[in-house]
């Protein structure tokens, strides 16, 4: 087989629910609550079992969606500046010389 044909195949792993099926990548609707509002995302990447239908949302996609729905999304977060305190420069004091 050519290497290019292998790169187009999505990974498949066994289902943790039924142990008989395989989880395949699919695109389904995702729903979540954001405060009092219901948010729906069509065509959200997920892993779906071909036997029992178990659905696990794609972790990378969930992370990106969480960042987008964050209350701080789009805001520049600047670190709080502490007021500068002036440091006193201590004058150098010469120690008295010892007589020979």
C-alpha cells in the first residue's frame, strides 16, 4: 500500500461500552448550557461506536470550543501591575583603616 493512502484512514479503537464495536470518527450535534442559554454546535467531531452507538466527543474539539465559549474569549489579559517601590540606594561606607 502506498503511504498516502494510509494517511487518509481515521484511527479506529475498540468501544469501552460494548467491547464488540469499534469507535469511528463522525460528526454529530453537540449541546451544552452556557449560563441560562442552550448552545448547539452542528457537525461537531465525535467518536461513535458502530455496534452500540456510544458517543464520545473529540477531546481536541472540546478544548477549542471551551476556549471559544470562555467569558474571557477575545479579551487581552494583562497581568496586574504592582506599584513600583523606590529602592533606596545605600551609600557605601568605608571601614576605618587599621594602623600598622
